[in-house]
C-alpha cells in the first residue's frame, strides 16, 4: 500500500554545497488541499540535498505531492 500526501515548500536555505528544504502539509486553498489536510493535519519534512538540479525543484510556496511506499 502507498500513501500520498501534499506538502507546501515553506523554505529553502542554500549553502555552498547544497540546500536544506522545509515542507509542511497543505491546509487549504482548494478542495483538494482541504481533503489532504483532513488526513494530514500536521507535521513537517526536512531534507537536505547536494544536487543543485534537485534543489531547483523546491520553490517556497510551491505545492508538492509526496508518495510513501514500502521499500522492499
């Protein structure tokens, strides 16, 4: 089974060798976001990357889907 969540990029902090990204669950703004918020009301994801192309994908305010599935 997999689980899909929807998060908003809250901040991106760039460093000499990479970036740190903070994401938080969506809370509203659309019917879809309200549906996601109903099942994921709180939390955060914080990640770091040293891949400049990956870091470019994270823009503050941008909404991102996050899929969780077992790594078997």
